[in-house]
């Protein structure tokens, strides 16, 4: 199927290393979201892309976090100098332009920082 | 700023009974959408139901209905005839179409346990 695809599904990294997480949205979806979900917690908004508009980066927790999106396609979330508190599931979602429909989620990337 | 509040960290319901999960929201905009998602222990996010701020009727999808009270800024989810498979985390979410340009934010969730 042509759902939202995230890779890798699991990532274990050493503290201090950089990691890149990838999200392939559903084709034609102009909106793309990244969220962080710590164990047993809710979804914490990180960043939102809508077409060619400037992204809403208001949820990024520190300058170690950054994200890019090429046009209306793939997005990468980069975490530099990872810390143990970065351990979480990172979820990506996409939705069509207009936004009067639900966002479709990927399966997430489980990041473990050791 | 947008805010979503779910005040029930955990709920229990007997199988076949109905249950209401609470959600209140805060926004200064008149145009917004409200969503409910289910997250089972597998971790996937499953969309359940949507309510637009201008919709006059409460949304319904099978056993799910949304009790939308605009003046109170509440959007409670009602699950009728609960099933064991309904045991999961439930998240309320809001997309504010004007002020926030469509950003989608979530509440902290309610863990529902259905007892046989």
C-alpha cells in the first residue's frame, strides 16, 4: 500500500552521535508532521511542513533537532549529539492540502540512546 | 495558543457498556477541526472520527460518536457497546486552520481498559 513510510523502524545509537530519521509521506499530501512520543506519554508536536510555506518549528525542543523536507516529498528529522532523554518513538504523519481530513501516520521510528 | 486537555489518564468500562472519554480544547479561532485517534499497544495510530467547527451535527462513525459542545469547547468521544478490542490509548487532537496554519496538536491521552 501507499501509506506513510518511516525508516528505520528501530535505531539504537550511542550518546553523542547524530541520527537521521526518514519519512516518506503519502503521494500528493502537502502537509507533513513530526511528533515525539515518550513511553506512556502523549504525542509531542515537533515540526509541521505545509507545501512551500515556511515550516512551523515551534515544537523543536532544542537546537540539536532539525528537520528538512524536499518539496512535497521526503522529510528527514536530524538529532545531533543525541542524549538519553531523546529516546522515544518518533512519529511522522501526512495529510492532504486543506486539512479537513485526518492525518495518516507512519509506524514510527523507535530511537534508543545508550 | 492551542491547547488540548484530556483529564482522564485511565478509564475502565465493562464489555458491552458505553463509555465517554473527555476532551476540552482552547483556541481563539472560529475555524478548526477536532479528531480522535486510537493507539493500541502495537503503537499504530488509528483515526476514528472527525468534527469540523462549523458542523452543526455531531459526527458519528459506527460505534463512535463525538459529543461536540462548541460553547463549552468540549469534544467528548462516546464509544457504545464496548468490546475487548477497544482497550487502547485514545487521543483527542485539534487542527486550527487560521492562527496556526493547520498545525495538529494532541492531548495527553486516556488509557481505556475494557473488562470482560
